[in-house]
C-alpha cells in the first residue's frame, strides 16, 4: 500500500485514494445509519407493537443513553489498551447480535418490554465503545495533515445518517412490522464490522501495562492530562457549556414549536430536518476553511454564528407560512456552522493528544460534554414551567453564547492555519507519541503517560538514549 506521505507541493494525497480509509469510512457510515435507525425503531416497536406508555418509553430512552454517562471514562481507558479496529469490529458484531434477538424472540412469542430494555442497554454500551474507538482510530490511520479532511468525511457521513437513518427506520416500521424493521439495523452493523475488519494497515497491539497501573489510574491519567493541557481544557469546558445550555434550549424549543408557534407535526419535522443538510455543508467547509483562515478564527466565528442564529427563534410570531421558512433557515445555519465547529475541534483535539491516550482523552471530553445534558434538560423544563416558553427560550439562547465567549478568550482562539503539535512533555511527564504514521504503525507505543521506571531503577527513555549513543560510537 502506498504510504500516506506528502506529495506535490507539500500537500497530502487525497484520502479517497487510500483503500483503508475508504473501508473505515464505509464502516463508520454503515454503523451510523444502523445507530440512527435503531434509535427510532426501538421506541416505535415499544409503542406500536407493545403499547408502551410515555413513562415506559422515557425509561427505554434513558436506558439506551445512560452508558454515555456511566461508561465513557472506562471505555476510554479500555480502548487505549487494545487495537481500535478490533474494538470497533467487536462492538458492531455485538450490536448486530443484540438486535437480532428481537425478531427471534418475536417468532417465539416472547417479545416484551423487558427484552427491549436489555437490548437497548446492550446497544447503548457497545455504542459508547465504538464511538471512542473510531475517533481514536483515525489518528492511527492517517497523517496529521489529513486529520481535518478525514474528520470532515466521517462527520459528513454521520450527518447524512442523522438525516436518512430516522427516516429509514420510520419507513420500515410503517411498511413492515416493528420487529422485522429491527433487522435493518442489524444488517448495517454487520456491514460495518466486515468493512472495518478488511482494513489492512497494521495497527500494533499496545504494550502490556504494568500490573500497578489499574484501570482507575488510567482514567485518572486521562482526566489529569485534559485538565493540565490548556487547549484540551478549553475544548472540554466549551463543550460542557454548549451541551448543557443546548439541552436546556432544546427542551424549551420542542415545546415552543407546537404550543407557542402552533406548528403541525409535519412542519416541525421539516424545520428540524434542515439541520441535517446544514451539517453536511459544514463538514465540507471544515475541510478547507481552517487551513485558509486559521483554526482559531474559524472556531470562534462559526460558534458565534451557530449560537447567535438561535436568538431569532424567540422573536418569531405569525402563521406557519411566515415562521416555517425562517425556522428552516435558522436550523440550516445552525447545522452548518455548528458542524464546522465540531469537525474543527475534533481535528485540534486529535492533533494535540498523543496516540497512547487518544481513547482516554476522547472519553474524558465526551464525559465532560455529555454528562451534564440530563441536568440541562431538567433545567429547561423547569424554566419553561415557571417563566413561560418565549422567555425561557430567550434566556437559554443567550446562555448558549457562553461557549463561543469562552473560546474567544481561550488558547483555541489563537490557533493559526496549521494544526498544533502534541506536547513533548505534559503534566504527567514526558510523552512518547507515535510519529511513524506513514506505515500506519507505531515504533514505540507508550501505554501510560505516567513516569515509569524499569526494574534496575533507570527510566526506559534514558536506557534507550544510552543504547543509541553506544551504537553511534560503534559506527564512528
């Protein structure tokens, strides 16, 4: 296979000519379609086939989302101990098998809500591991100059899945029975596992971890590394601010559309669907704009525009003929510039983070960003009930601007046209990152960023330096 080096005028070759990246993209796209379709199919099976009530449906969704909060940090430490490709393949195989249980149990006449709860929990747990592993796998597969382009392609397919997945799931449930529609999700997960399994570029097994380095210690290393790096700390805080207030805003927003603006279900669906095409456009822009205008400038300006357009919603009045086109434009703009921020931040995080702790850093930031969303949703419901819909929508939309305001005064705003380099040293000591990405292999993967000593009391990197000096003296 041709190495992922630099050609021509210093530009990396197109990723689409890399067969292994194409396999990763196909696998991730299929997995996202399966995940998005499943998020619609499982609730519809509960409602249509099992006559579930609102409380039971809410519990089903909570069961599927709970692993994000409970297992993200553990998943990051676990992924760093193993090949990311292996984790993704096993996660997709597990999700396919879990979904296949539903039609099998249905044929036996044993399908009930407890079965759906167990399947939803298994799918949620495996989704956490897949999401952490696929973000870590890209850094091990492509050159650092291709991170933005790779993230743009992967996030673009994820946006397309967010558009087509729910629509596909709803259509299948309406045409076939609910349990039969679940087979589609299982098929997408199986397709993803096969495509990712066919990646041929070698990914070395991480070195065995010292018995003293327990799982909790690795989790602590990820937390401390993010907290000790100014740029990663800024990414985590900005993500937490956005996710918290966005969850509050969406709770009020979804109440305001039917009750405040008196829109029909079809009109609401059309307005919300505009976010998907906008996200696709944002993914395409993310491949070019940061390199032209600078990562910091693109991050701050895009976040200001994305969050600022939501201030238009509380001011809307009138009939659906007036409000619906404006809402479509607002959601399209929010999807475009919000996705531009997401892809750019992901590329910055991947470039800063040493390879041995990619999984833990992904999990730590996901935990910081998504961990407060249930609290934000509760706050949104509280505000809507006590302050009214329009006032609550204005307050949460204004509070949403705290995220870009924080980024404007953080190190992220000072990023230039080149991705930042990972630190040679960090809060936990010298960091040994994998530089040899042209062959897709790491020459010396370091499983832990803590300072470790060998049995004779010398540090491993000191011994390596002495060995190199001895070889050089022999050559001389």
